[in-house]
């Protein structure tokens, strides 16, 4: 098989890129290691910035998001009983959309056949070849046979554990990583949310987050040590702990129900530089990971896709290589700003095992500053809705 752009990974970044390229009249094919059902079973974040919703709108794949998504004009930071509202609409004139990551993924997959976007599911043993040349290719196995895709460019949208980043020689790349000494224990339940906006809570027992997927489905998280096991957290214990950490007015409105899904996710910050090597481009989690506190993971993938799509269209339509050459630097400039904000919000709202009285006083001072300063709230809001492309 021959194509102009071979995309590895049928997550949101790979799907968005494939659709944008097909809309521009370019050939693209996506290969994915997992099944369609497995991809759609992943429970991920659901706060979408304008950069992400605009892609769905531009593709004409936003009908269900408009009908079922929840536009949010603000969110809240809590410290004990204090609730600090960040009014996104009044501060920066924008909002975010709560629409669980599984939903746009489903929308993009469902739209692929009618738009001529081929997705190869269950492509095993994927390997990248000759990525430093002008004629890279991919090999994979499916149904017991080996297949090959020749392309002009390869887009690695295959996540942290995929083969794309590993195809970059160690001498040509550098990794930056910060591992946090805790994780998020999350519960998804078919119960109404306790508040109509997200609440990020800093409590002496640890961080908590109240969020939602719909008016009838809630997603809650609490900070736990990395040594914790799911079997030690029956539903009742988790609900009790959550209510202790949320501010009273939110805790009173927590509706309890059986877990549809529970998991413990470790937190880390990770960046790989550069995001281009020869004819290979990295996008999304293949190049960077952010702690979920800042709601940046999917949205950073979307901004990568925007930059990469424009660069590839310019190359194929105008033989203009400037944007291709600039892709990594442009994407990384936004990545590092988002990494900074996610790290800052994580540091502000969590209790670290090694922190002492001084660190706690600094947290209180920072929250006091945000509560009392419109300029500080505007800075938080500007970063939360997403910096300009």
C-alpha cells in the first residue's frame, strides 16, 4: 500500500489528523494496534479547549458535541471551605466544553468510512523503517500476514508506549520527565454531579476533583499514594473520602452510586524533544504527557495536529517545507507552556509527602492571591482555556 501520510494510532490525535488531511484532499491511512472497541473503552479526560472543538467544527463532526456537550463558563478552586471561582467568560471571553474524550473519538471513528479515511485495526508488531529518508515505510502484521505501507511522511500518534518515539535514535532525542509521588483514584458513576462546574479541591487529606461527563454521569478523583491498591478502596470508602475533601456545599450534594469504572492513574510530566526526526513527526502522548490537573492532554494533542496538518498541506500543495521544518519548535513552545501550567496547578492543589509548614503557607498565599486579584484569576483563566496557537 502507498499513501502520502501514514498515521500510527487511532486515538484522538491520529483521527483528527487523518480527517483533516482527507478534507484537504491528501491521502492518509491510520493503523491501530488495538480493536475499535478497546479504543472506545478508554476512560479519559473530557475538558475540551477551543482548539479541539474548532477542529471538530471545521470537520463538520460536531453535531453530537453541540447537542450533548456541556459548555462551562468557569471552574472552581477550593481550599477548605473557601470556593474561588475562575470566571472564564468574564475574564477572557471564552469557555471550555465538557465532552468526554471517548465521545469525540467515537464521532471521528464513525465518520471515517464516509470520508474515505482508512483505519486498519489490530495491526500488530508495527515497525518504522527509513524514517531519516524521503521514503519511509511501516510494516505490521495482521491476520497472520505481514503488510507494508510506503509513505512520504509518518505521523506517530501512538501514545507514550507506541513504537514511533522509539524509532528516533537515542543520540537524536532528549527526554525530560518529572514523576509525582501520588496518583489519582477515580470513580465514574451514573449520578448527577455535585456542582454544575468543576471543583479542584486542596484539602489536608489530599487533592480531590469533582467533575462530570453529563448531567447524569459524574467523574470524581482523589489523590492517593502510589502504593494504594484498588481492592482497598470499596465504593463506600471512596465516597466517604471524597466528601471529606470537597468543600461542604459540594459534599452535601454528592449523590452516591455504584462505580461504572474505577482506576488509579499515576501522575507525571514528560516531554520528548525534538518532535520531528527526518520524515517522522510525533504528536500527542507520543511526545508529551501532562498531569491531568490542567486538562491539557487531549488539547495539546489537538494543537500538535493543527500545526502538523498545516505543515503537511503546505508541503504537498505548495512544495513549501518551512512549516515542516518549524513544526517541532512551534509545537514544543506551546507544549512547554502547558507543561508549566499543569505543573503549577498540580503543585498548588496537591499535598506532597515531603512538604512542610513553609510549603503549605505558600499554597495558602497563592490561593489568597488568586482569590483577591483579578489579574491572577485572568492568568489562570487564560491558561485553562488554552493559549493562542
